[in-house]
C-alpha cells in the first residue's frame, strides 16, 4: 500500500470504521487487536483556560477565564450542567484544598475574575483551626447560580447571601485554582451566616476513583468516615479566631441527601436566570456575558478582549505572605 493511500486512510479514521477486532499498522497490514472495553457515556467537555493578572498575594491579583473563542465570565458563561440528563454539573474551583487565601469569583467586576477577598483593607486568609489546615476540601462555586438576597429560602426561612452557591469537592486530588471540574452532587448542608442562607453543596469529581461508589450523602461516611463531622466543625469555628461567634446551621447541621441538594441547585439556577435577564435586581452584580441568549448584558468577544486588555499586567513574582497566616488556633466549641 502506498504511503499516500495510507495517509488518506488514516485521515478518514479507518481504525474507527473497522468493526472487527483489527487495526491498521504503519505497514498497511491489518493485524489482530485486543478488544477495547466499552467506553463510558460521553460527557460534554469544554476547554477553559485561565489568565493571571496582577501579583499573587496582592489586592490587584485577578484570574480571568477564557474559552476557545475568547475571554468569558466564569459566573455567567460556564454552563451549570455538563451533562444535564445525568445531573453532572460544572464546578469552578476558587480555593484548592489545604490553602488559606480566601479567593472568590468577583461579582462586582466585569467578566467576574477570581480575586482574593479583602476585609478592612487587608487580604483575607482563613485561620487554621486545629487540627484543620486551610480549607479541608476543594472549595468553589457552581456557575449560573445565585442565592437571591431578596427571596426567602423555603427550607431555611432565611434570605440568600447574594453569591453563587458554594461547593465542597471531597475527592482525593488537590485541584488547581481556576479549574473547571465535572462533578456529581452528593448532598448539602445549610450554613446560616449572619442571618443569611449559605448553602454548601457537597460533590465529588466524576474522575475520582471512588466517584462511581459515591451516589448520595450516606456514602460519604462509608468511604470518608469523619469527613462530614469535620465539615460541620470547620464551618462552626473558622471565624472564631477573627473575633466572631460560632456559626450556626439549619437542620441542626444535618446533611441533606442528593435529591434535596439537586432541588436547591435548580432553585438557585432559576434565580440566576432571572438575574441575567434583568427580571431580578442585580444588586451590584456585573452581569456582562458572551453566551446567554436573550440577556441584555450580552457583549461581543471583541468587547471582552478590550476589558481584559485593561486589566493590570501580570507580575512574575508573587508578593510575600505574612507568616502569621500559618499560625494554628486552638478553638473550643461550646
């Protein structure tokens, strides 16, 4: 067989067209091949990359998002569902496990880059409350969700906290800031933070080795004994070193199952839809987007590129972090 013909066959994907257990060698001969295991169900994947601007550990640090077309908003342009029929959702990682910097999607800036939270003019770091160090899960948000501060949550009786819904990913791998993970929902807990509902949706990366065995909230204790107890404790005490009282939970800290959590996710997704189509007051949230059909805030990729060009230039060296961030606090629960 000529090299030209072989090249044509390869380009046309002959190996994919063969139904018998054979493959095409470089020589052009058909040879027996090992049978392939059945492939898993296809899950839609979109390529997202991040662009750092400013200096890490400074107030000008920003992490922007881009897809194959151009800059996008992680809040508005990344779909909630990666595979809606199987309830696989996208998670935007803001804070990798074991880290302290309180990074979050910035709702007030155009294109909603991730930035570090600032309190009283200082960068915010969560305290290490013994025996926990930093965040004890990969922490982030579900895109295209919004806990409406003008609506009472039916389950808790408290209004929303004006943020996308928070996510705790419990898999073994430490994720990277800005990663978009495909995750399955396992359950939820409802933190009541200064009188506002602050749902925490518990998920696992679908690529985690235990993902197939993790299907509901009860599976967490089975495979990760002690994690839910540690989760409730962490949220109760993590603000105490800052002089704040112990946080409280709805339902006495009881974790709700998968179906309940999925219902909450659908509710906050509907609130976001009202927000992005100007059917609900924006409350200072920048709603600029590039993909939402019918949104009055939709712009072109050229406009998004211009916005990114105005961001601070990237600095090579991160700024130093005060060693006090590594201090361990010993907190007693009441």
